[in-house]
């Protein structure tokens, strides 16, 4: 069950009423539960709510980008944009990582950036020439 609420998320990011927050909250909840509630962390519930709220805003922002500049005459708009992967993509994802001082989100962020593939390796399971 989600720790954050729509009201908390709307407190840090302007939300379009036509875009429901539930999918973003669910994604944030799953990641916070996996990365921030293991045996090595000792977060208070309030801290987990903060992390999940900012992470929800991050996921929402990937759907509804924030304007960095708008004009009215000859209409123009510029959006906050960064070519990046993971939580570094938005200010909200960066803040979620800062609030996670045990580093679970930062570790996941690094795995995302590096990819999930492993370097190839070879292991010899046979006998050496001397063992024959």
C-alpha cells in the first residue's frame, strides 16, 4: 500500500487533473519498498513517505514534463530536459536520492546507468594436464 498521498505529491509538483497519480505512486512505492526497507536501513515512516513522495513526482514528471520557459507572443515553450537515465533525469528524482541517505536509490540508479548485463567470464571446470 502506498505511503504517500496525492495531496503530498501535489504539494511539490503541479499536477494536471487529467493525469491520475496512481500509476506513478505504485511505481514509487514498489521501488521504495525494495530499496529502502531492507534490514540495513532504519528509516522512520515519515522518511519513507518523503522519499516516496519525491519519487512519485519524479515518475509523474517523466510523463508531464515541466516548463522552464514559456512565452505568449509568438508562442513558445521550453521544457526542463536532461538526457540521462534513472533518477538523475529530474530534480524530483535527485531529491528522492538525497532523502535516501542509506543509498538504496543511488545504488539502483547506478545499476540502471551501467545496465544489468554482466561482463562475460570463463570458468574452467575440467582437469589440468597434470591431473590427468
